[in-house]
C-alpha cells in the first residue's frame, strides 16, 4: 500500500489517539474551540476535525523524514484550518475562501494559543494554501504542512467520491483498528 495512503488511513483510525504524535496535538485537540470544528464539513463528507488530524499526522511524518521541527509542524497543522464557518454555504464573503481563510485561522490560532504561535507556526498557517496564494512558505515546516494538506485533501476527495472507494478506505481503517499494533511505519 502507498505510504501516504497508509498514513492517511492510520490518521483516520482509533490508533491515532494512542500514537506519540497525539501528545503534541492533544492540547489543541481538547479545547472547546477545536472541538467545535466537528460541525463543519471540509471535503465531501469529511469534517474539519478529521481533516486537520490527518494533515497534522502526515505533516509530522514529513517533518520526521526531513529532520525538521516536528512539534512546530504538528502545531501549525493543528491550527491551519481554525476558522468557524462553513465555507460551502455560498455567502459572498466565502468565495475567496482559499485566499482568506489562512488569515482567519491565524487570528483564531493566536487567540487560542497566544505566544505559542511563533514565527514559524504563523508563517506555516498563513502560507499553507500555496501555490493558490502567491507567496510560498518561508520555512520547511510550512512546506511540510502545505504538502500534507494537499495530499490529505486529495485523498479525502478521491475516497469519498464513490461508495466503493469509501468502502475500500474503511476496510483499511478497520484493519488498522483491529490490528494489535500500528501499521503506519
């Protein structure tokens, strides 16, 4: 199985919450502000919490592979889509959503985490929509987040397109949940 797909399936499994990765994600995950994101759909039938956890997990894996700051990368990923509206609802101000939501997420991240949002986290959040936004990330952590976000969004869109694909992904997740050990590499 493709490594990215394996990581993605793992990020959708119950095992994610037992993984050491989750210790970095937990402080943000457990806040009421973050939990409120579960009401919003991100891509097809994938809610925003599920999307963010997948992006954060994959970002952490990329950070490990590249030898960059995993904690900063995961923190930025946990905050990258921290906005409190449904961008699918057709409101006129949501139309440039891809360009505007990083700024909304950054404001909310600073309100939630204060000084923990350092320069690298801030830049990663603001630039995660590159190349849609014209300015690329300044730091490697931002590139890790940007790449993970595109991979996860692509997998979410692909695997929710048909019932057969949904079932295939669910079978992968079920195998991970049933196994005695994490099969995520």
